[in-house]
């Protein structure tokens, strides 16, 4: 990594208070805050989960058992009662906390990575920064702040792919000093930051305009629906979800009697020997589209998530109030998630020779290679005494292999034509 980038970052950035209980990150529009985060529209999802349960039950009673992917999609993104759609689910008060919310060091080092790799591919300008599933918008805020600090404010626009109306309003209120809902093709909202960077919102990655893009995805792919297949007598059957008539408002897993439409078309990679696995067709489609764009328009991508390298079979689970929860109970009140299969992503990204995927590397390794220790030291030198232990424990949480350091992985995707170039100039954080 180019150390001058980090040094440049270290000096002028202000030191902020730190706590990962109530993460209050500086708002770029703080000087003139014209909007505030939207009010949650329900009572922690308690009321709506009954509606959602009834809807899913009705759907099964009418059309038969549904796939796990259909269930996950309905539970997470049903427009009226989906888990992400109507409230803030992050942080101490919510169900889980994510790395950008734990420590500012995370977003700063990811931003330095973007800058360093953009320069390595000869600084194309103008360019787009795209974030998939920005949550509260904290990572985008850090990227915006860092790139603006390096005087790139006028050279890029920010494109957010967010399905949740509630979260997109929250992102806009934190990122922009003005924003408006628009009826302009697939872009549903536009805004502008105080520094003049234009921000756009879409529901799907495919709708983001073409052009050189730096695509970031933190804890996005784990939220995409997965099918679950099991091989029997050489054929893939599928785990489905049915109504459990022995319980009020209950569901249960069943195994399909024969192949299903999705299990029929599913094609594992040649060396995948598992006879039970989770498969996300939405991930495949998105990675195919990303690889095609990276080849045609140029671009780089950084995927950050918890996951495995093609060895796990059963990772579908739910989280509620920071604890594991039964995914079939009270749908809509808990996060549903499955580990990301990085081996599959790599296979799909590379299969048409459009892109190369490098990694995955462990989060702890990546952050330390990006000079995270130096950034920590600098923050500690300048922190108020009462904030020091939180700053330290936040960074430890991100990097310690026993905490988030090895469960979370980073994978980067570059144009295939750069293969030789990247051997000479290795990708920061990956070597
Ligand atoms: C687990 S959260 C991660 C948030 C943020 N990246 C972070 O790390 O704090 C998943 C994010 O993806 C969004 N999301 C989930 N499924 C989506 C989909 N199919 N399309 C677009 N956004 C989606 C959610 O609304 C949320 O913003």
C-alpha cells in the first residue's frame, strides 16, 4: 500500500469520539442539517410480523410449499412488513452491529484502499462509487469524507443500491443537505452533499449507470436469498418451507419429493463435491453483471462479508437482539442471513474471463496490511482519555481472529486484462 495515502489521511482528519454502544458518526451535513432520520413506521415490527406470517401462510396454502429463497426474500424485503423496510435494525438497540459502525478505522482504511487501487488503474475520471446495501450509510459517509479530503470531490458521484425506503431516507438525511424523490427511470431518489457530490439511489445494481465504478458491498451478499439443495440418488432436491399445522402460526422445513425448477437448473462448479449446500441465484446474477461491467466499462470491486470458501453446508440463520433466533418464528422481526460462498463468487466472476477475483483474505489481515495499527496509534494519541479503551477494543473486535478478524473476509474483483499488471503491482491489503 502507498503509505503516503495513509499519512495524508492521518494528519488532517479530526479525531472523533468513539463508542460502539451508540455509534454517533459525524454527519457531513452537520453544519446545515436540513433533514432528520425518518420515524420508524411500526412498533419494532411486532404488529407487522402477524401480517407477514398470515401472508406467507396464505401463499403456501394457495400455491404449496415455498423455497427458502422465496421465504427469505419475503421476510426481508416485503414492501409493507419486510425486516429491512420500515425501521433501523442496527446497533446496540437493534439486532446486530456492523464493522463500519464499530470503528471509523474500518471505513477510513476501505476508503484508502479505493483511492490506492483507483490510482493503480490510472485514475480514470470521472468515476462512480457504488455501494450495495448501505444500511445507515456510515461506510459511504467515510468514503465520501476521505475522497473529498484528497480533493476528489468533483470527480466522482455516489450511487447507492438500497431496497429499503426507510433506510434510504436515513442514508439521505446523513449524507445530503438536500434530496428529493424522483420519477426518473430506475433512479428513485437524488441528493447532493454539502461538498457538492451528487448522490443517486436505485433498487438494483443493474440500474446504476454504466461507467468506471468502484463497487463496495459490506454485509450485502449475506442478505440475498439462498436456495438450499440436498442431493439424493444423484439428483438435487430442495429444502422447502411449509405450514406447520401442529402449531398456530408455525412453519416447518420439508424436503421436496423430486427436483424443483431451481434445483434442475443449478450447476455446481466442477470441483464442488458437497451434496448439501446453499445457493444464491441473485448473487450469481449480480456477480455476472459486475464482471461484465468491469470488463466493458472498467472498474474494481471490494466485497466484505462473513463467509466460507465452498466448504459449508448449512449456515441459514436469524438474529434478533444480538442473539441467534429461529428463522421460522415471527418472520419479519429478525434478520435472516446465510454465509457468503466466496468460492462460488470467485468462480462466477472469473468464468467468462472478464474479471479476476483476488482473495478472500481475512478482515483482520486486510486491515493490518492497510496500516490499521498505525491509524489506531494515531487515534489513540489524540483521543480523550475516556474514549481510549473503546477505540482500542473496537479495533481489536474488527481484527482479532477470535472476534471478527477471521470470520469476515475481503474479496476484490478487477478486470481480467489487468492480471499481469496486478502481479507487478499487487493489490493493497491482499498481499
Ligand atoms: C446487513 S445490512 C448491511 C448494511 C451496511 N452495509 C453495513 O454494513 O452496516 C444489509 C443492507 O442491504 C440492504 N438490502 C438487503 N437486501 C437487498 C436487496 N435485495 N437489494 C438492495 N438492498 C438490499 C438492506 O436494506 C441493508 O441496507
